[in-house]
């Protein structure tokens, strides 16, 4: 994609980090209104629900009620939600990460946030499938790194550190995955990845840390955490930290995603 420009990178050892500037181009707008919008709105899930419900034998009055239900699922306009959708679409498009399930489907309340890891999926590295986990943060804070990286409880360093050092953090994610891949076309690849995980003393995992920013690109956003992770992470586990820098404010992101080509 021609809208991404690399601002910085450091690729030593098993932990790497890089900053990507997203330029305000037509190709970026198309990426937002196609791949990112699909993640934000869970287009696939909505289509499945609509197909199921519309296949029911309903009277004319009941069909009107059905249309009212289908029109209730409005997309969220929170910046951090759109930031997660952008990060997911980036990993799918540029890192080949396969995400079997949109986390939005696990919400019982449309306005609630979900606990647990943001990214749960599968990726192929050097011809071998492995589990992929990750965290996503968004920040407009004018400090480098922002507090979401290391300054308060629940920060990215804390969450990714758990994935790196504590297998008990991963075990619930395996239960979550297995319950969703029984009929998945990637089922056999997930089996290979899970087998590799256990055969490597729980080390064959790819971990991603995604930071969405609307500030000037600065390597200090990622460098401190990256250096800390290098002290604790050992092969074959790998970790990539990626910062995406927007050409306009984070608050604009959900509207840019939904607006189509009008902006």
C-alpha cells in the first residue's frame, strides 16, 4: 500500500519495533472504508445474522419487526474501538494474521468493553503456522511513550509481559480459540499451531503490540518496552511492536472509517 511510510525501525533479536506513518491519500481512505470498516462493523457477522433471521417463516407484521431488529446494530463511534479495528485490519493485510472471530460478537452490551487479549489468531512464519496474540492501544497524549504503554495498570507493557512470561495468560485464550474453530476452514492449521505451542514448551507464539497515535512519529513510543521485552523473551517466541501514526486526530478516525470517499 502506498499510503504507509516507515518512520523508524529496529529489528534486532526476537523483538522488533517500527513506526508507520499513514499518509492522507485516496488509498488510505479506501483501506479505511473497506478493510477497517469491515472489522469495525463486523460486516461478516451482520450478514450471517441477517441471512439466518430472514430465512425464518414470518408473517408480514413479523417481518417489519425483524427489519427493526436488524437496523439496531449501529457501529460504535469511540476512537479506541476504531483504533482496534485499524490495528486488526493492518495485521490481516500487512502481516498475514488470520483472526477467526470478531471480538465484537462476544459483547453482551454494545457499549461495554471486553476483558482479555485484543488479538487472538494465527499467522504463518517461515512456512510454519503459529498462534498469534496481541494488544492494541490508542493515545493522543503528547509524551513518548504515552501512559498506555507503561504508565498505569493495564498498560501494554503489563499485558504483553503476561503473554511473554506467564502461560496461564495464554490458556484461557486456547479455550476461547478451540470453541470457535470446530468448523473453521483454518481448523487444521490451528491444530498445527497449537501442537507447535505445546511441543516448544509453550514458546512458539507470535506476539503483536499495536499502538495507534495522532502525534508526530517518535521511536520512544516503543523503544523502552521493546528493550524490556528483549530481556525476557526467548526463541522461538517472537514479538513485534508497531505504531501507526494517523494524519489527523484519533477522534476523526471512526468518522473517516464510516464516511466513504466523501472526506
